[in-house]
C-alpha cells in the first residue's frame, strides 16, 4: 500500500462531511487576504480546506498528497455532500 492509499484509509470522512461552520470558513479566508474575494471562496476550496485540516490532524503535511486526496474525495462525494459545500460557499 502506498502513502496515498494509506492517507485515504486514515482520513475520517466524518470530519469532512458535513462541512465546517460558516464562521470557521470566513475566518480562514479572511486570514488569507484582508479583503475577502468571493471568487476565491467556492465549494471545492472550502472542501480542500476541510480535507487539509483532516490531513493535518492525522499528521500528513504533504501538499501533493493532500491535493490528490481532495480530488479523490470530491469525485467520490455524493451530490448531497457537494451541495452542502456549494450552499456554504454561497453564504460566505
């Protein structure tokens, strides 16, 4: 088993779905740029934030692996799970 497969096996999807609270998302995006850019805050970016947070929780900091895991998990998320992130992005 390679490190990507190990990472996927160790990710707790319950920490990714449902998405984080809107306050947490706004704090994250506001910390990256003083004036929030609504184009930067879309569903996939919020999802990536959640995946990265979970990866860091389990001790994975490799940006490439986190990106691959994000792509894999997004593609395998249900329509309902994706719509929760889309709704959050619209509110932020």
